[in-house]
């Protein structure tokens, strides 16, 4: 074996060892671990269907809330407080419930609806004492048959003062609802309604007022 041949074999072995070493190091350099939450977010973007927001409206029969002075004849001069729901603005978003513990029959999606409800507040001339009233209102989800699927009752705190009698103001509430849904394609068939939670007496008063207005 010649001296040149020995040197060539040594050089070839050295180059081969460098190549093997670089091949072994290359995957480790290229592989970058991706956090699980990033993978989950990417999967949500890829798998989340297109959402058509459910319609939101104010229930006409429960749009107005009137409070009369206790023991009064319930005439216009006996009104302490009159509140009307004037506007509802809303947004909606679709959330995968994959991070929650779900039973097989549970809905895999949540429609998250944000509601901004505006109230027009009119203080009556019959206001005699300063006080705070909790006015109940509700948000209900109706299916395509008009049946109530879900209903939540809230309250808005309004102050009554003789100093603000015969004056009006605007009050607002922000509500967030989570609506479980099995089939996102049916989201548009649902409807969200906003209304005051009225007593039977208040409903009768409202109906009588509507009848009087229609008879004119």
C-alpha cells in the first residue's frame, strides 16, 4: 500500500465522518417545537365553519316599563319612572368547546353573543323620594318555531330623584351570552329577543295602552 493511497483513504474516511455527523445534526437544527395552544388555534382556524349570526330584536310587548307611585290611580301624572329599550347592538363569534370537558351528547360549539342594550329613562313628575330601582329585563333564545330554548333574567339599576323629575337620560348595559350549538348551519334559524320582565299587571297596562292608541 502506497503512502498516497493511505492518505486518500484517511481523507475519505474523514469526509465521510463529517457528512454523517452533519446529517445527524441537521434534523435537530431544523425541528422547532410548536406549543400546543398554537396548534389548537391553527386547528380552530382551519376547522371552524362560517357563522351567520342569529337575528336579535326587541320584543315589542316588553319594550316599555312603567312604574307608578304606590297607591296611585296609575294616571300619567302618577308615573315615577318610565323606561324604554330603544336599541340593541350585537356582535357574535364562534368558539370551539374542545377545551371544555364535554359529554358525547353535548354541543361542540358555542356562539358567543355580545349585546349592547340602550335604555331611555324618563323620570316622572310623581317622584317624591330619592331611591334606586332594580328594573328586570331578560334575553331569550328562540328556535325557528318560536319556542324559548334558553332565557336569562338580568336587572339594571336606575336611580330616581325628585331633582331629575321630568328629565330624561340614557342608560346602557353590556351582556355576553354563550349559546351551545350542535349544528352551526342552523345558527341563523335562531332568534334572540330582548324585553323587560313585566308582571301580569304591567302586561295588561301595556295591552290597554296599545288598544287605546289603535282605537284613535
